[in-house]
C-alpha cells in the first residue's frame, strides 16, 4: 500500500454520478464552497448526450497556485454510479481516496489495494431519515457533501451560506438541506479520523475573481457590445449562450418606461435561417450574432460566403464540440478551425478570435461586434465546450464606461447630402475597407444593390474578369488590415534562453501554463505564444522563425491550427511539431508535459538528456 | 454583360404623384430577361403600385433569392436598397432586415423554385412569424434561370422542354400561406395589371405577412398549351373571386357600386380596400372557407385569382416580440450598453 496522498489545497476531486439524479447542484455547491474558503478551484462537467440515466462526471481541480486547467488523474473519487465503477476506480492515483456508498456490501475484489477506501452508508442514512423516494435520492447528494466536508476539513458556515443563497425564495428547502449536510458530517466525524490526508485550508487567494461559464460571459459581452439581434438554432454546447443573452437582455435591455425590448431574439427554423437573419439585420445596420457549433457552421457555409463577398458584418460564436450530431456533442474539441477559417465556396477567408477563458469570451464578444462592423465581414468567436459550458475562475469582467462602439464606415444622410462620392466597393482610404450606406438613408443618393461578386466598385452589375479580380484583390487588402486590428498574440519567454517554443490557443491555456511550470521544474524551457486571432499577426511568424522547433498544442486530430499556420505563413511544416489531444475531454497539463518531453527526447536525444534532472 | 443604365432625363410633362415623383423615379435599370417574360410585367406592376401610393422609394428595401424572378429587383425601384441573397433564403434575410429597422417597407421577390423548392422551409417560417412584408412569388412552374427544370409548383404529368415528365404533386403556395397564418393572401396573373396593381398596393399597406402568388409564364421554358402557368391557360381558366379597388384614405371616394357586390375593408393604417365581388359566395375574411374554395376550384381545373384572405388587425413580428418603437438599428451606447455598475453587480453575483 503506497503512502496515502497528503496534500493541502492541491488535489483533484471527481464525482461520478448518474445523469438526472440531482447531483449537479450538490457538486456545484462543493466547488463554490472551496472558492468561498479563498482557495482557487475550477470545475468541469463531463456529461453524455442524454437527459436522464447515463453516466456523468464532475471534476474539481483545487490548486493554491492557480493551476486550474485539467491536471490528469484523480485524488479523491466520489463514486456514486455503479455503471462506471471499474473505470472510476481505475482513474484514482495510487494512494488516492475512494468515497462510495457502502450500504450494500461489495466484494473485496471490486476495489484496489493501493487506494484508501471510505465506505459511507449513504443509502442507509437516507432510508432511515426520509420516506419519500425523491427526497432519498436528492438528499443523498447533500449527505455525501456533508461527508466530504468533514473528510476535507471544509468551512461549514461557508457551505451553509451557499445553501441559503441557493434556495433564496424557497426558504422551506434550506433547513432540510442543512440537516442532510449535518447527517453526512456526523457520520464521518464519528466513523473516521477526520480530516484525511487531503485537506482544505482557508486562504485568501481567490480575491475578486468570479466563477462563470464562457457562454454566460460571451452573451453578456454581446449585450455590452450592443448586439440587438440574435438568431439561433439550439445545439449543444452553444444553446446556453443564446439563452443567457435572452436572460441578460430581459434584465438589462428593457426600455425603462414602456418595458419594451431593445433587442430581438429569434429561435430560427435552422442554422441557415439563423445566419440569414443575422446577415439581413447587419446589412440593415443592427449588430447581430448567432451562436452555434460545428454542424451549424457546416449548414451556414453558403451564407458565410455571401457575407464575405457582399461585405456584411456578422458575428458567429462557434462553441466547438466533438463534431457530428452523433459524434461527441457533449465533449469538447478545437476541431472547427479549418472549416471556420475558410468557410464557404470560392476564395474566402475569415476573421477568427480565440478567447482563452470566460473573461476573454466577454471581451472578445464585444470586440467581435466592433471588428465585424469595422471590417464589414463575418467574425467567428471560436470557443469550445470546455470554456462555454464550464464555470471558470477568472478576473472580474470590466467595461470602460468611455468605450464607444466602432460602427465602421457608414455614410450617413449628411455625408450623402453634401455630395461626397459614394461607391459601395471603392477603396477610399487605402485599407481595403469600403464605405456602406444603410437602406432608407437618403431619398436620392447612396442606394445600391447588394449581391455576390458580379459587380464593380460602384456595385453595378458586371461579369467582367478585371472587375472581379480588382474586387478580390481589395478583399485581400482588407484582410491585411484585419491582421493589424485583431487581438495580438501574447508571448511569454522562458526564464532561460531556449531554442524551443510552443504555440497554443483557446481553452488549452490553463493546462499549458501548468505544463510549462512542470516542464521548467524538469529543466525543459519553452518560450510560448498564445494565438488570439486569425489572420495571423506578424509576431507569429517572428516567433516561429526565431525558434528551432515549435510545439503546436491543440485539441483536434489533424493539427488544424498547424495547417493554417503553415499555409498562411508559408513556414516549413517540419518546424512545427504537433501536440494533439482529441478524446473529447479537456486537455491536461500532464498530457502536454509527457507529449513534449517525449518529443524532445526523440528529436534531441543527447543534449536533452543532460538537461533533464 | 454589363449593367444598362437608363437615361435619367425627365420629360417635363410626365405626371407626378403626391411626392412630386414621376413614374420614372420608380424604375430600375433595363431588364435583361427574355422578351415577353411574365416577370417583367410584375416589375411594371410594382413600379405602378409604388408610384400610385406615392411611396418614397428609398424607404423600401427589396430583397430576393436567386432565379430570373429574383433578378428583377434590379429592374425596379432604382432608388431603393436591394439585396440579391442566396437561393431560397430571401425570407431569412428579409426577416433579419425587418428586425433591424421596423420603419421600412420590405418587398420580398422570389420564384417558385426559390420559394417552393429549395426555400420552402424559409417561406413557411417567415409567414408564420408574421414578418411585416410583401412577399411576391413570380410563379412560372419552372426553373427559368437554370433552363427549364421542374419546380415544385409544376403540374403533375407536365413534360419539360428536354422531355422529362414530372410525377410529383404540385405545391400550392397560396394554400400553404393560408394555412401558415399569412394575414393577407392573394393570387394574380402577370398579364392582368388591372388586378395585380391594386393587390400589390393593398399588400404594401397591410401590416403583417402579405403573400401574393403571381402566375408568370416563362416564354422560354413553360408557355406551352396544357401548362397551367401558360398565358392561354390562365386566361381561359381564371376564376377571379373579386376585383380590388384600393384607395388611400385621404382620397377615398365613395364609388358607386351595385349594392351587395362591394365590400369595404379598413386596413391597419386607415386605408380602404374595396372588393368588387365576382363570385358572390366568396368571403375573404374566412381562412377556412378560403382554403376550401381554393381547393374546390382547383379540382375543377380553375385558377382562383384575387384577394383570397385578409385580416386587417392581425399584427406582426415586432408586435409579438414586443420590441421598442424606434428601429433597433438607431439605438446607440446609451440605450444598449448597461454600463459598469450593472457589470459590477454581475461580478458580485458570481463570487
Ligand atoms: C444553392 C444553389 N443551388 C442551385 C442554384 C442554381 N439555381 C439558380 S436559379 C435556380 C432556380 C430558379 O428557379 P425559380 O426560383 O423558379 O426562378 P425563375 O428563374 O423560374 O424565375 C437554380 C436551381 C443556386 N443558385 N444555388
Ligand atoms: S427564362 Fe423564362 S423566367 Fe427566365 S427570363 Fe426567360 S422567360 Fe423569364
Ligand atoms: Mg420559376
């Protein structure tokens, strides 16, 4: 039997439950209680595409040093689902802990002898206390929370306060929940030597940070950024973004007196219609967006091309998942990079933003609305299930009260009336971005006909080759302008000079940051660059050319970002070593460390061995 | 092929409307459709209707899908913004445009392929949403632009120019529009300007989803004897239920119609529709009987034309959504951005 794991404020607790058993709120309560103790934590739902009955997991990462990505491995497993017992037991680290419902005796063969087994008679306690089967089920979850509170030495008043907040308005539920919590605690204190090797000690490390999901934050960013039209079609994991927009608008976007809505939300008949409505609204001068996932992006292709060629702003949130509909709809991936970057027919390419967490999702949502208006083109906010649907601990959201919306180049009545020349596709300022007019502006000036590419600079119909080429060249010019105004990549240099670099983006960020510390402890130093947008800023090419080898870390099978980087920057693919994680679960720090260390061992055998401890 | 611009010289004696505009101010560039194409007659009717209503052209937005029919917005209302979108998807673009600015007049122009084949879904959903618009289908029973394949309104048993025989049942968009809740439903014929112009005028004044199916023969691919979308067939089998006289309230003159044959309908904006009844048993306020009548006449081989259904106070999408009175595209930071205080409250609630 290995030593039981001992750790204060640095471990992983995983809950294995049955979907629909009411465990979600108890598990969330656990994560929030840790935060209320001032200890940084993050949580991840791993759930099936189903409403009731299938396995679901909730993983909580607790870490004093703010390593809040997935680490890999589990120190404490709360195994409440007999269906997944084997796999749950197997995931526990040697010396780790298993908490299970010991009401029914289990043969010794079903356990491991290198873990610490805690059998709590949860069902028995429930049956003794409650007669209603629904209550027995629900309170079992709170009882195991009570057991954990004793085992991990949690701050009980913090949990009690949270229970009070959760049931505010349904006050009659507070007392029974507190009672259930106490039942679990009492049993643990009586039966075991609490606390265990894993312990929580209050800290003051959470600060003013907030615990939110990316979808909620992005929806709020759309509200702050001035979106008035949202058209969408339900698809996991993006639906909660549109639903959150609805909820935020209901509270924040009513005309004070009349209570009428300063927004319009349409649940469209499909994704073709959603993007069509967004394009129609944006053509007519409203800020509009849609939220979807990979299959929706596939359906939107034709319209995205039209918006690109006709130069119409559109904001598309792509909450990426393990694609097709019968793929892994409830699992995470970064696998729409290519299909978004080059969405549609003909020569098209699009602006993509890659937020790293819910905080950046908020900022980028508002930025995307500005960029789409400025560039008159579709802008994708490339999130994923991990960012979108999980609560992350992030800095509070900030809004500069002096911020003005950038509505881009729109000629108004005065411009037109004063006789300023208007040609819808004229490059007046040399940045590739033309001026547009909105329908209804002026009785005799500024009207034009919107269509794809059969047009000249004055939007007159023509199928002439030179006019087509002229327009396509200007679109490239515009893409160059985009490069200068999209969020720049962020570089972080290693403490020591190194020949190696790593590029990553999106939800990989926290796991990557932890991996860098772990690698550094092993004497492996990497400069890093976090890509935040496409088209690629020149910094990215500089970063690649100034390192001998670059590890490109991403969450898909085909190295899609690597393909995009090689194609667009015309770099030798051999310089970019793919580090790929794509099983549908969020990437872990341990995975990155192992993959990079293994690769380095292969590519630079001799010198590296010396470097390793 | 290059855009043909019409000379903008006005004859000093051209008649003007209440806004001082002449008929020419409502025209577009010269049509490039086949000579004799029914679609051109519809464009002419749209021009006439807008002129007679004295609409400021720039307050109209014209949107279309793809097809010969969908090209026509270039040939009328040159002072209006237009949008040639993608095949079958005009309804969603129009819906979005309408969401952004409820103050403009939206004219959706489509074909039978555009609306009944590839775009049937969007057609249905924008009607059931009650988008305030005039939705015109220029119905020739074929795909004109791609040279004569069947559309979903083609007659069962009809044969295409290249010999294929259509074995599928036709879709009647009028029946669908009735069923889907359109609050103004009409059918007409491109060759019957006297009937078509008042129908378009009334549809424009109508608040809500107004649908007009206009049978519009394709001289290149579908004007042979036996086609229910040919000139001859419609002339011979036209069963007009009523004839519409449309008048704006300010010049409502009491016309001297024989009692019992004229029916006046007050539109949302106070303007009047006068229906001269041809079929005495026809009541345009009954959705269900409209459907029945339509199908009875169809079974008898007749094409029912006229105003089939109207419900003046049906309301529209903005009403259902309860959006503010000012167009959403006119709202700025002051109305849209909740500001730092609310954000701080949001932060606090997530700690
Ligand atoms: C996605 C897509 N598929 C096919 C086409 C080719 N296409 C262009 S017009 C058309 C049919 C148009 O028929 P209809 O709407 O009846 O218009 P008409 O030309 O008869 O007026 C087709 C199939 C297209 N433009 N887009
Ligand atoms: S092909 Fe038919 S529909 Fe097209 S322009 Fe010619 S006549 Fe009109
Ligand atoms: Mg047709």
